[in-house]
C-alpha cells in the first residue's frame, strides 16, 4: 500500500466493540468445534462443515465465504501451507500441523481468529513452532495494552521470537494483521515484525487482528495455482495464530475469547478490562 493512500482508521464506540465481542464469542465457539473435529482421517471439508454449522446455529454469517470468491467459511492450511488453504477432500494425517483461520459476522460486526492444531502425534519441533507462534501473538497483544503505536506490536513479536532459545524461527513479512470492524480487512496494517515505521497511535476505539505467522525455514512464500493457498517455497512447516482485539478507554479486551484474554495475558502482566 502506498503511504499517501493509507485509508482512515475506523474507531469504534464501546457499544460497537461490545457487538464485536458477541461476534468474537460465536467465532470462538466455532473454532473450538473445528479444532475438536480435527483428527486423522477427517477431511478439511469436514472441519469447514462443523465450523459453518456453529455460525448458522448462532445466527451469524461468514466473512470468509465469498470473500473475493473464497469458497469456504474457514481457511485450512496444512504443513507447508502458510495461510488461505481451501477446505476440500484432503484427508488429515497423523502429525499434520493445521492452521484453522475463520471469521464471523454478527449484526454487521466482524471477528477474525486463527488457531493451530497438531493432528494426532506431534513432532516436538512442530509443537514448538505452534507454541512460540501462539506466545508471539500474546506478546503482540500485550504490546497493544502497554504500547503507544501500532508498530510496538511488531516490535514485541519480533523481540519475543528472537529471544526464544534454540533453532531460530522465521516471521513471515508477506502477510500482516489488520484493522477490523464493519469490514474484516481495514486500516491499519499490523506488521508482525520490527519495521522502521512506528505506525498509527494506539487509542480507544482501535480494533486490530493480530496474527503472527512463523515458519521453521525461509520466510519466502508463493501462491499455488488455486490462486489462494500460500506455501513456503522451501516446503518447511508453517503456523499461524490470530485474535481480534479492542482498545477502549479502560484497557484492552480480546474479542475472540470468552475471557478477554485474561488467562494468557496474566503471565505477561496485562489484565484485560471488559468493554464498558
Ligand atoms: Mg484470519
Ligand atoms: Mg486476519
């Protein structure tokens, strides 16, 4: 995006952010169900059906289905697939690392969240990849609570990932987080790595999807012939975690969780505050 073309940020009222939390709660339940259904022998299409049924029962709609023609309600990205994998007849195998990215719209408000699950028996290196990516996301979320600028999020993710002992993991730079609200993808961009730009100021009403993607090898990616599925070019495994988070005048609240992120943020010294 060209700097001069940066669209304006949509700042939300408390009532709007509470509506976004309702959308996030439906999404959280749908992801719970999809993660629980992920097992060897299941197809990625099976998980999409499980996810879609939870949305339907809750009276929510999908922001993924039909997005630029996307044909499903979740993205299922397996092993070297980074993001935007299309659910289909692929049968999950023991040891697959699967990222499930989904979203929900309720009363016109969007939520967006992703989790990684290891199907069956985990390779310890894949488990480490998922654990570090999830922790990196929580460090980024904590920086939204304590920082001044959106750039502080990427700095926190980058610093955390660099601090992890052992074999280095790569942070993807081709894909970033984003603002969210009356649409799924809005300004501003939210890089998951250190840049030279501090970005917009963090202030009440800002709602962001924070979504680090980490890889065990090179951060170079390519898009498959289906025009959606993003893969690592070296075939090494990849992982994504994502939450939608709101900033209000009393603090932050993680919209795509039932507890606002309290349990996961406690070790980082951040106490989320319900939206007034
Ligand atoms: Mg997502
Ligand atoms: Mg997103």
